[in-house]
């Protein structure tokens, strides 16, 4: 399977790429998880978007993506969010690959910074495997149990 990994700013995304990313996020977060929430929250413009593009057929499609919000914009720490894998491509290690690439990128650009994310509770162990630890009690976000997690800089 040929995947092209790209990290871009919002302004570097084409209209087609942005549409495809938003479509995937809606497919998983809104439809599959049956969670009505405001995905377009105004933060995408200030983020970098790491996307795995599957290049089969006429139009590449995103099969895994996330966004990184920077310390200047969020909590004085880099924030990882909107982590998603296309349902047809789960179980192939893409979640692990995108997180590894993301953390490598953040470590390169912010080597002395911790990283924070808000994880769906059922993914707690997945994120722990990358050195994240829970720093909050479980809380509801859009009807789904979440937990805030932190990864120290020395990871």
C-alpha cells in the first residue's frame, strides 16, 4: 500500500485536500461515533495537518490525519488533536505510524516542550504506549468520555 505522508499548513492545503480531510473527520467523528459536534472550530487555520494520502485511483484520499496546534496558539504547549484513521484502513498500524511521525515532527521543532492531547478514554493505553500519561479525571466532551494526557519533553 503506497501512502504519501505530508505535513502542511492550512493555507497549503488545496480545496480538494481540505474537503477530503473534513469529510473523513465527519465520517468518523460525527457519523460513525454518532456525535453531533462542531468540527470546524476555527483552529484548523492555525494548525499544521499531518495526513497520510492513499494514492490509488484518480484522486488521493486521506486515510489517516491529525492536526498540531502550536504553543503560541494553545496552552503554551503543542497540542495534538483530531487524530483519525479511515475505517477501511484500521488494523494496519496507521495510528501508530501517524503518531510516531507527529511526535518526531514536534520533537524536532519544539525539542524542550511537553505535548498535550485530549484522548477518547478508550484510547488511553494506545497513547500511554507513546509516553503520554493522564493528567485529568475522565470528563465528557460532546457525549464521549475523554481524558487529558501529557507527554514530557524527555520522551
